[in-house]
C-alpha cells in the first residue's frame, strides 16, 4: 500500500525520479510492516519450522508417557505421523531424539512451551495446530487418560488457552476425527458434524457458514506456510480440512444450503 502512496507523492513533488524514490521507500515500509504482522524472512521461517517440530515431538513424548507407559498404539501413531511427513532419515532421527527426550520421567514441558511461544506465540494458527496434533496423539490408543487430559490442559495454558477455550477446541477436534477416512464413524453423524464446526443445530445458516469459512481459512496452506508451518506438515493440516469439509457437507445437505 505504501509503495503506491510513495509513487504518487514522489511524482507530485519531484516528477519521474521522485516517483522512483517513492516506490523504493514505500516498498521498504511495506516489507517492514509485513514482518511486523507475521510474515517471515527465510531464516526466521526455518527457525520457526524447527522449533515447531521440536515442540510437536517433545510434547508427543511427554503425552505418550503421561499415563505411565508408552503404548504400542502411541508408538505406531508417531511412526505413521513421521511417515506422512516424509521425513528424511536425518530428520527422523532428530524427531525420535525429541520424542525420547519428552518421554523421560523428569522432562519438564513448560520450558519447551516457553521456547515455542517465544518463536511462534504471535501466530494463533501455529498454537492451535500444535494443540490439534497433540489431541489426535492422545486419542491414538482409543483412551483419553485423565493424566493426558491434565497434561494437555497444562500445555494449552502455557500457550495462552484457558480451560474453557481448550475444552471447546478439544470437542471440535474429537468430532472432526469422526469424519476421518471419508465418513462419520458414529451413529450420531449430524450431531458430530455440528460439534466438528464448533456450532450447534440452533445456530443460523449464516453463523454456520462463518464458522466453516473461519476453520477453512485457518487450515489454508499459504497462511500456515507463511507463518512458519513446516512444508510437510501442511499435508496433515489438509487432511484435517477434509474432515471439516465432510462435516460441513453433511450439514449443508440436511439444511439444503
């Protein structure tokens, strides 16, 4: 925006060369403003990606150990997770190191969360995506242990989520997973669909559309990549978006939207 203002003001005051100078100055101001609003240069982007992955895997390790033992289902989920990311052998080894670090009995998750917040705390989407991945991890073995719930609530608190806000997110993610694989896996599919969008059957059509569009915007690849989401993890976000789309399609069909 400022580059266009610079062109006009420069041309008005100094002619053609003033317009060029205005373009240069305005472009610099636009870039500075963009960085202040969350856009990243390549080095910052790489740093966020590394810290995001570290936070994901140490938290997964801590979560897997929360109920006293790391189950085979949880290990399988992490293995599947790494396969979906298409990690190189080197990155895979690092992820395993982080996971084992988080699973150590004396590991303190709070400093890891503070490190994450220092690099990614200004981006709502990255904080929410981290929590979403951890919720899915907690559900991997089919049991949501009270110790896992407490740990997730603590992590959410370190990320700036109050208990009620986290409970709403948890409810949405749990019901979104019911649509994984192409269809709801419960008998109350329509009720699940409303919960997956964070709405209810009492909401208006317009409110439901707004909730749907907000969620789909949150999972938009360009937005996530611009905020520092690792490229391979975009695939995971895309899968979550497909579940949301299926839930919305079911509501649309029921309401004739």
